């Protein structure tokens, strides 16, 4: 087994060394003890207190045995519907973990570097993540067009249909023409924020300071979102090619893929794809793969960059933005997996083609993850503008027999619920925003009419409370207080006073929180109160009668 | 201290309807403060990099949907800012209600620390002691750290991280850190231990910047129950040559504590463990109040001043006659007042005609 000194020597002169070094020690021992943390601090010249605080920030860094060898069971919203809390009890030494992005093939159990799935102890097995089903609408796709071809994750498989031709094409173009092409395609950030990709690249290209970086945000932590997993597992070369094209367009010479901890299979697949493509990409663009430590907030770009740099993963104050002050305070593109994977087909087939994939005036496509109380869950590439009910009922088969869809979440959990007549909406940002929600990263979790929506909302808020980084006051305190009001642990008995408190907390969070987590979390309570007032009334009565308040 | 030349104002913005000039690099908060706007803050300390945690300083900027934290947002030309609209003030009130709900108590004695009344003052200003948003408490008081200087009463901690930042940015110790996430966030040291085992030098800066008294000056707190008001007297710390400005805290005729002066040109609110905490000698029982002379029996005996001074003068004279003036050397004590130090050098220089005078504090 390698010693601390050997591992430190191996990483200390590398790019973004803290996370991989911590992982190396954690993988070796199964946990990080005091000596390990002291050695890392000394080796990387970071204060001990800082390394210690940073280690405690992440879910998956254990500091004592059994640590990494103990099973962690997903208790995300969908897995809970399938009784995953019982699996936690049934599995020896198991602890719960936040949504691990396997909602279409639940319940994932993470142990060491292995993911097994199943709903009972006896049925747990390691198997590849589900492939996206063939497009049920028979509609032309961009990202998923070739994903179902066998061997697609290998270089041979990828090149069979013209893989890396787009990079060749792009490298023959001037930066200016390439940027214009991307801008013309109207591709926008598919992680949820929707910032125009061409404009972002252009800002990085024009920003002063070198070396520039391309960061692929593969920290897919939003509950109910598992689309990036499908791309990483079955189409990793598209992401790499997209990053190399972005590098050519912006003059970047470094690239990072920041992958969530809970995708160990994807890590191996991407690692292999990077090795296979290294020669083809060439020395002008160095690519690094980094694994997170388990923290939803690291999907926020400022937190991600801090995490990558080995700092406490708080979001950064903006401005300045990553386009001028990103990795190492230098110009950086931070793009989502799906955004980058869309780039090669856009370059190969042209911006008009891509724009034309959308319905009506909408340009392009969006990957949507559907899960929960639905017959055919999975990842679907939908044209922007597709009616939500077409997706739910025609593509996914609707709810089980005899049941109706009571509510769906939007943007994973961040968009809150849509229900009733508001389900009659098309899948595009303006339409969904008009209903008080947003499409975001497009995770849709379905809850049928047997579900207790206050309990669903409580679990959602509990997730946000656990994942709040703890920096800004409205989010740190607000998510906690909303959770307590949803589970009846604290708060007024009187309904009017309860509603007033919940609304006031929600408003201050939405208006003053420092990042998207705190701004979006109250969408849960706002939409709960809007669509399910009678369930709220019943909840308050029960909480009052049972006296569960502390 | 060498003052930097202030660059000329380069642009104008509008703040609450008034056009104001600002220089590049200034934040909205800087401009507002200059315009005497009383924008509330809890995580702000002018010496530290703006952090943007408490969100109390949010202001409305025309054209931007959500209010922005004025402490972290640079002023830009043509910006139209409103610092205290009804909506903004309502958000501030709600934020303060939330903050008040997470603590064991919000009233602490001013002896806990220089900034300890900040939260209390804001709660009074916004009249938010109404018990709204009840729920569990954040932060857990450390009861195992028995150091004699710094109370770690985290039941009152609001996670503004001023202590963490002052320790890193001002003192350079990096002794304090934050563990966990969200509501579980806890200020602590490496390995969640005690200060003595950390990189802490007990400079006390964390205590003095804490806006709630969660970190308390244990030495000063001993006088909480003493009668009388706390009075402050500005002076310079005598312990070394840096010249840190301090305020001596007294209650009636008793020295009860020391606080650093934020406007001290040499220290800007910083002190070291000696300047901050080592003042017990002043009123210590062991302190000599009468001169002692060693008798034939080899023991020290109390004598009156004239006897002692005569004896000392004889001794000095003998040395002077036998070995000359440069055989005399004086070393003054860092625990003596500045006036005594001055008198001492005068005595050695003018009295004996030698420059051989030093002070134990000459650091």
C-alpha cells in the first residue's frame, strides 16, 4: 500500500490536487484519519484547520471505520416511494444518502466504488445504468441520436458514426466563425440556468488572462435528474469532443470534468474514454478528471470551482463571473455535460439543423429525466415546446392503472410542484416560468394521487436543508425552519400564522439568498400551499393533535 | 502608516435619488456608508474581504430582479440604487427574526467583546423580539475548552464567519474553521478540538469581532457583576514597540479589560495575547506597593521610600565613582506606564550622562 508521502508526492504538483489526494487516502484506508489530514495539509501547504473543515463539508469522506466500506442507500424522493428507508434498516451498517441519480432504476446502494441496485437486500445487483429508451415520439434527436449503438462509449464505437470529425472541422475554423456558429444555434446552458453558450464562450475568448479552462459540470446532484449519467456512461466521447471544441473556440488549454461522487461507474468509463482520446485531442488541451466528495452545492459553479481549487466549497460572490474569474481566478467556461455533448452534432450538422429540432419557435432539444409514479421512467430527448402531458402520458405511459398523476416536480426539486390544470404546459422555459416554476435541468418526478404531498414537500425541504452550504443566512436558517414547519417539529398551530411564517421565510429566501439553492428551495412550499391547501390544513391538524412539536 | 493617495472619483451612480461620485473598486456599501446611510450588517468587518453571508445589506438595483448584497457588489457607472425601500426593510426584519430564532439568548454583557452588541442593537432597531420562527438552535457551546481567555459559547453563534476570517486574513493563524454544512455549520478548530491544541495564539481578535458575544473575553467577563458603568480610556499598549492603540476598560477605579482600537493606526483592531489579556498584574495581590531591601539575614524587608532611595543612591554613586558613568545601564519594564518609561530614560541620560537605557519591550 502506498504511504502518505508517496501519495502526496504523486499529487502535489498536479492540477487541482486536493480532492484526488483526499480520495487516494480515503480509498486506501476507507476513511481519513487525523494523520492523513495533517499530512495532506502539510503536503499541499494548506492550513490544517482549513483541510479539516473542507473534509467535513462532504458527505462521503468518513473520518473513522467502517467509513467507505459501509453501504450508503439512496433515500432520494423517488427511492423513498419505493421504500428505501426500509432497505437502510435491513442492510447491515447502512446509512442514507441523498438522491444518487438512479431514479429510473432504483434503489442504488453505494459501497466503496461499487453501485448495486435493487429494492430489497436479496435483489441487489451491480448492473450498467439504463440506456435511454428509443425515442417514443420518433422525433429526431441531437444528444441521444447514436447513444443506443453498441460500444458507443469506446473510441471505435464513437468514430463509427463520425466521432471527432466535428473537432477536426472546428479546428479548421477560425475562433470567430466557430463562436458565431454556436451562438447561431441558440444552444444555451442545459444545467438549468440557460445562459447562451455561444455568448459565454465569446466572453471567455475575449477575457484577459491565461491559461483559460473549460470545466465540465458533471456534478449532477439535483434529485430526479440522471440525464448526465446517461451521457457519461454511453456517450462520454461527445463530452470530451465538446470540451475540445470549446477549448479551440476560447483558447483554453486546460479542461476539468468535475464528476459527482455517486457515479463510480461513470468515473471509470470517462477515465477510459479520456485515455483513448488523449492522442487525438493532442497536447494543446490537457484534460483532467476530478471526483467530488458528495455535496449537492458543488453543482453550483462557484462552489464547484472552489471545490476544484481545494477551498471550502461555498458559492462565490458574483460578480465577478467565471468567464473572467473562474478556475484559479482565470477565464473559465463552466458548462453542463449535456450542453457540451450537444456541441459536436451542432458543429457537424449546422446551427439551422439544431434550431429546427425544436417545436414552433423553440430552438433545439432538452434531455428530460422522468421518474417516480410513472409506468416507463427514463431519460428522453424532447424537442423544446413538447406538451408535458404528451411526455407523461404518451411517451412514459402515464400513472399506474387506477391512479392519476397528482403532481410532478420541475427542475428536479428546485422548480417545486406543478399540478392540476398547470400540467397542461409545454416543455420550454417561458411556458413553465409562467406557471411559477422552471424547467431547469429538467428532472421530472411524478407523484400519483395516493401520495401525501406535505410529506413529499417535507422530504424535499429536508434535502435542501441538509445540502445548504451554510454560508448565507436566509438559506441556512430558512431551509431548517421550513423543514420544521413541514414535519410539525416547530411552528405555529394556527393555520393563518403558519402560512404567514412559511410565506415570509419563502419570500426572504427567494429575494436575498446568495445562490440558486436558497432562491429555489421555497418553490416547494409555495407550490405546496398553492396546489394542496387542504392537505396543508390536514397536516396542521394532525401535527397539533399528535403534539409532535418539540 | 503610509496613506495611499486616494484615486480621483471616476464615475457617478445614484443612491436613494442622489447622484454620488465613486472610484473604481468601491462597492455599493462603501458608497452608501460614505453617504451616511445606515445599512445594517452582521457579517461585515471593514478590515476583512467582503463575504456576503448575512444578506442584511441587500439593496435594490434598478434593472436587477433580486436585491443584491451591497457589500460584495461593485458600484458601476449609472447604477440606480435604493438602500431602504419598504420591501428591503421587510426582508431585513425577516432575516433578523430568523437570526434571533437560532440563539439561546440575544442579550449579552458588553464586556464579552468589542462588537458583542451588534446583533442586539439591530434587533432593537428593527423591533423583532417577537419569538417568530421558533425552532431548534444552531451551534453548540464548547464546554470542554478550559482555556482562560476565550469563551466559546456557540449557542449564540450566527455563523457569520467573522472569527474564521479575522483569524485567517488579519492574524494569519488559520486556527479557526467551520465544519459541516447548513444549519449544522459549527465554528471550531482543527479536529473539533480545543484552542490550545490548535494554531491559536490567543490574540483575541475573534472575540473582538464577534457580533453576538458567542466568543467572549473571559477575563473581562469576570467583572460583569461588578457595579458601575464600563468606561473606556484610550492609550497605547506598553508591552512592545509596535504601539497598538487600546481602550482600557474600567469599572469605577478598577481595570477590568482591554479592547483593541479599530482606529489604532498601528494595529487596526489587532492585539496579541499580552496586550489583550495580560493585565492582571495591575491589580494583583502579589504586586509590590512598598520597596523591599535585603537585610543582613539575606531576606527582603519592607522599608519606607526614603530609606530605600538613599540606599539605591549610595549604590549608584559608588559605581559611578569607581567605574565611571558608562558603567550604569537602565532597563525599564514593559509593565510600567509610559510616563515611568520616559522618566526612567531621562533619569539615566540626564542623571548619569549615559545612553545606556533600554526597555524590556523593545521588540
